[in-house]
C-alpha cells in the first residue's frame, strides 16, 4: 500500500496523467495474480491537447502482458447538450433577450405545452446569443489588446493626452471584466470552488475540465465480445442497456380504485390554470 501511495505521489508531483483504461481491467495476468503494472503516463501538454484520447488494453493471447494502445482521435457523438453559464446573467443585454423571447413568442394550446414551447424557443435564442456574444467578445479582446500595446508604446515616447489616459484606463477595465467572465465560466466548467487556494489559476481549471472530459468520455464498449468504437453503435448499446433497466413486463396492470376522494371547488380549480402573475 505504501508503494502505491509513493507511486501516486510521484505521478502527481511530476505532473503526469493517466487515461481511464478500456478493454481490460488488468494488464498483467500470471496464474491467479492480476495487476496493472503496465501503464501509459502523459505530460500536461499532451493531456491538454488530447483530453479524449482512447487508451485500450488489447487481448493478451499468448503473453501474460496486455499490449497497450493510445489513440489520439476524437469521435463525434452528435450535438452537445445545452449548458447555461452563470456569468451570462451579468451581461447587459441578456435580461432583455429573455424578456423579449418570452413576451414575443406566440404559441397556442394547453398552458403547459405553451410554457414548454416558450422555453424551447428561449433556449434556441440563448444559444445563438451566446455564440454571437463570444465571437464579439473575442474580437473586442483582440482589438483592446492591440490598442493597449499601442498606448504602452506611446508612454515611452511622450506624455499621454487626457483622452488617451482615459482610453487606457477604459481598455484595462474592459479587459479585466472579460477575463473575470472567462474565469467564472472555466470555474463552472471545472466545478471547482478553488477556495482553498484563494486565487484564480486558468491552468488548474483547464486541468479539471480535461480530467472530467477524460473520465466521462466513452471511447467504446464491449458488445457481444467485440470492442465497438463507432458512435452510432455505442449510442445504440447505451440506449438498449438503460431501456432494459427501466422496462418491466407486467401481466396484470394494477387498478386504481378510489372512493370518497375530496375534490377542489370550481373556483380553486380555475386558479390552478391561471396565467403567471408577477407575484
């Protein structure tokens, strides 16, 4: 146990990372002894560039060691789910976008259906807004950094004018604001509070994000004794597995007999389907 702890401490101090092993749980088999003495460790730069690499232990066949293979390839499993970032709430035009989307979306039907359709429309508008907003902020950051370099160069040549001093302070303020937004998004992606360290570290957040991606990524599945890596086959097998877990055959369906139930008055029932008010 102490040797394993020493090895783990060595990998952490050396900033080495190991992907989740697929295919087999152990890489060495000798009689009834099983272990993972064969490993592939990568440095920070490699792990950051390929967080979704495929790490597989192949069949041993005649050897007592499993050959290891590390593939730096990514597969497209379809569109990513919608994700909301808390920093969006502090954008100036975000609240107006939400109000306009909910007010100007005209749908007909049951109230719960109308609410669902409005939320669906809102999600689409927020996705488009976020994409355009990020592109705009990226361009604004680039122009601000170029202007900052230009003003820093002028400081060495002459005294800045009043307008140039104001512009320099405004550029620095905007860059700090954009950096705070970016740090908050990274912190939320990494799901880390970072309170024990007391400062922001982009590299730390990127490491947490990549580790989460690597641990949650499904590079392939063993289907009927065959290792399958095609996204359509993997998605179909996952669906089949969970469908079997939540499916139960019932010969006789239970009956729902209720007698003497209390009912709402007509006025109380009407209040349940009224439109939402500000209160």
